[in-house]
């Protein structure tokens, strides 16, 4: 008689939905739980988070492509400097809103806040409809209406904060990269689709220019906002593990790594959103013979698609290493843009600018991968020699702190996007409202200097092993 030994694998703890699609038990670090229960739920929430964020980003950058059309087809006599400020103000408001949006998920739940943030997009979209249908709308009114589009920028912070809780540490880089990229592509979507929808041409001449009606864009994205809110309501979940007190989260402002990573994110995401907003206007000013609708979307598309690749690369090579070399590439690309601006060469300008967009995407992914690793290692260092229970509690605290830093750094990064566009506007004001090629070259020279500083800071803080061994031994043993 042969006896066969069997091993009983315990079923994962129940994933219990309670009021309003809440999940009380969530443990993605448990392999069995993740493979049998967590993975499918996380994937579903990621899909609808991406959709909601995509719509939000489209609304946030609504004015990046609407502003050039106002001047070209509506006859509003705004100067080039005024146009840059019209495009810059949503970035400023979005950066400010990212701070409360970061703390909204731990307060109200990720699914609940996704619904609310999607419905808030009705404000800027419907106000656009009202503004463009009144030829007497003054500049200050357009400025205020553009500011309301900042609600779309706030969505990113809550979305990223929410998704970081759904995935285990080993998959965070790719998951956060996909979530962010899906949202970032919203910039490309609005810049590609809006000209087609409103009758301004596009698709490399496949769609002819007709009677331009920007109100159609407002209606279209208002409907998409309602659809995204409905999808979040029916298909997403809240996680009880994501709930945290404001006082617990806000403590991250005391950590130097919070501000270092925020500065690096200014260099990557700030550049992405700033350049994406300014790109159509820059083409219009430097190369008026080029059809803006045919090329404006390319930069944001390339930067968005590169973001998950940056997270994936950081998972394998280390976020700090990828970030350092990426800043070197950003600097090189910016030098090429400077040459193209001074030589007034369209093919070189387009190619070099697209390289810069590529590096912004890679850097976005690699810097966001660094944040969870830094705070997980910080938590482990604080419990060195502690019990297993103390270690688990510290790791949970590290995940909460990392989520808060992800949201706060996204706010600071978005503020960098405002500074980039506003720099063009300020230099234009000095030129009497005209943004000249010399002013544009000056702006890129300033940006180049900042990328060099970011690269040196990355090396100094996270790649100088001898320094880390002395100051943070646990950090020196891990590729952050």
C-alpha cells in the first residue's frame, strides 16, 4: 500500500467587500494571496484608474492646444506672452491641488475619490463651451476658466497614491509606470484628437480644416468625464489598508529624501508637462509654416510611452543609476534643441525635442521607482534587530510614507511644469509681449543648467557608495 503525502495550502484570507466596495483585507506581499486573489483585483483597479487619469490629463492640457486655435480661428487678439500664461495657469493650479488630492485617498478611499475627481472635470469642460461661444469673453475670464482645468492635474496625485497600495513592492515600478503613462497619454490624446473634433484639421493632412468650433471639445470631454466616473463607481475598490491619518502622512515633510526626490521629479515630470503644454505654441512661434495639429501630440505620446519603460528599467538596473544617466541624456538633448532654435532648423528641432520628451518619460518612471525603495529601506534600518512584528509594522509605515511622498513629489513636479511655461511668458513680457527665438534659447539654457544640477544631486545622494556606507548603511546595500 502506497501512502501519498499531501500538502494543504491554506486559502488566502477572505477579501471582504463592505460598504461602498471596500476591501478590508489586502496583503499583496503574500505570494499565495497575490496569485489567487489580489492580482486580478489590482489589475481591474489599475485599468479603470488609467482611464480616469487619461481623461483628467486631457482636460488638464486642454488649453495647450486650444490656445493656438483661439488666436488662429477666433480672432482674439492675445499676445504670445499672454498665450503662454493661459497655458501655464492650469499647471500651477494642478500643482497646488495635488497636495490635498494626495491626502484624499487615505481619507475617503481610492475608488470614492476617483468618482469625485472625475465629476469635477465637468467644470472646466463646460466653462470652455460657454467662453468660446461668446466673442466678447475677455482675457481675464479665459485665464480663470483655464485655471479650473487644474482639477485634471490634481487627479494624478490621488491616482498614483491609490495604485501604490494595490501592488507588491516587486511590481510597483511597472504598475506605477503603466498608471502614470496611461494618464500622461491623455496629453497626446487631447493634442491629437481635439483639432480633428473641432474642425482644425490634423492627422498629417488626412483631416481637412473646416469651421472651427472649440465648444465641441468641451462637450466631448465632459461626456468622457461622466463615463470615467461611472466606471470608477461600478468597477473600482477602496482599500482599508490605504486609510491613514493626516498626521501620519504629513510627517514625510521632515525627511530630506522627500525634497530630494521632489526636486528630481521637477526635472523629469516638470519637464514633461511643461514641454507638452508649451510645444504647440513653440512650433507656432518658431516655425509658423508647420501645421501644429500634425505634430503637437508626438512629444507627449513618446514621453508617455517611455514612462513604464523607465519603471521597468529601474526595477532591473536600479532607479538611481537609470535616473542619473537619464539626466545626462536630457542635458544632451537640450543642447541639440538649443542648436536647432538658433539655426531655425525644423527637422533638428523636432528630432531633438522628441529625444528630450523620451528622456522625461524614462526619468518619470525611474524616479517614481526610487521612492518606495528609499522609504522601505529607511523603515528596515529603523527596525534593525527588532521583532518580526516590529519589522512588519515598519514596512507598513514605509509603504504609507512612500505613498505620501509620491503624491507630494507629484505636486512639486507639476509646479515645475508651470515654471517652464511661465519662463517663456516672462521672457516674452520683457520683449513687449513677443516671445522671440532669443528668448526661447535663453529659457532652454536655464533648463539645461537645472538638468546638470539634478544629475549631480542624484549621483551625490544615491550613487556615491562610500558616502552612503558612512551615512546610511542599509541604503548602500540596495540599488535604489
